[in-house]
């Protein structure tokens, strides 16, 4: 979505038509200003204008699209070309507007760790980022202060691809080389797969499930045929194969 916004918005001018006031955090931007840059940090998409910065967090169902086939419209980003629609079925997304001079401090306040993507990080990097944590590996992969940007789906899929028990304590994990390889492989695969004018969330009506274990409780493991299990870790659903991952 960040790549799409970069292409769609160009260099402005950009203004906001707010449909759902609950979306906005901060002062409403009334004027149109040129776009300086559009980039991603962790799970945030940032649009920098001349005087301010728009920090978008899509959460579970938010998305930006050019065409509007349906869905809950919360805002339009108005450009000199086609307007960009912010759709959000569950209305969990957020658009925070702040002075551009405050952007760096705002992101620093989130205590975000380094990025695992798009560069390929080493096994030593992954081990070092999670060093000292006492909990299980799968929730640890979601620690935004250690590794920025990984969500629940990515953590489940990486553990499966690497053959790692998601419940294994971090200090007992030895498969860092496999984690490093499979994380890089999965992230590139899923971004390439979602490339296009609209992303499709796995829980949306009519969507297909592109993942190997996530959302597949009771189905056969694509590797060994064992029944995929679902259990809860840190209030989030984990999906795993008890045979391939030794759960």
C-alpha cells in the first residue's frame, strides 16, 4: 500500500476529505500541500507534505484503493488526479496528522526496532535482536521494539517454514539460520503476491487464503499431512503443525 500511495500521490498537491471523524488523530489539514515523500516504518505508512506528516496505521482491515467497489469509506486523499479512498471495514485504522518537524520524535516514541525487510538479515542478527527475552519465540517475533513490522500472520508462517515450535523459549532456539532464510523468503513472497491496486485480507469475504498454516486449523499440513492446530499465545491465534514443528 505504501508503494501504491507513492505512485498514486506523486508530488501533490494533496488534501484530505474526512468522511469518518474518528479516523483522524490531531488537527485536521484543510489546505492542499505538495507531497515531499511517502515511506514505510514498521506498520506505519507516512506521507510527508510540505508542513505536516500523515501517519497511517491500517490495522486489521484498513486499506487504500483507487477504485471503490464497496466497503466502509472513512476518508479520501485528494490529488490532482484520481482520489485515493481509505476503506476500513472494522474502523480500526488511524490517520494521525502532526507537524513535519515532530515526525522523527513521534516515531522514536514508538520504540521501534530495526527492520527485517527488504534487506536480508543474518542468523546472528535475528538471534541478537531477540537475545535476553524469556518467552516463546512466536510472540517474541512480534515484539515491535526488537524487530519492527512483523505481525501475527508473519510470525506463524515464519515459524512453520523454519520448522520451529512456536512455543519454544527464545533461549532454546537454535534454528536461527533457518529463521533468517525463511523470514526473508516469506516477506518477499507475500509482498510480491499482494502487489497490485488493492490488497486482500485473508478474512475478507471472497478472499482466498494464501498462507500455509495461518487460518487453516483442522486442515492437512502441506508438508506432512498432519492436522494443523490452533492455540493462543499472548492473546493471539497461533497456527502450527504438531509434527513438522514438534508442538
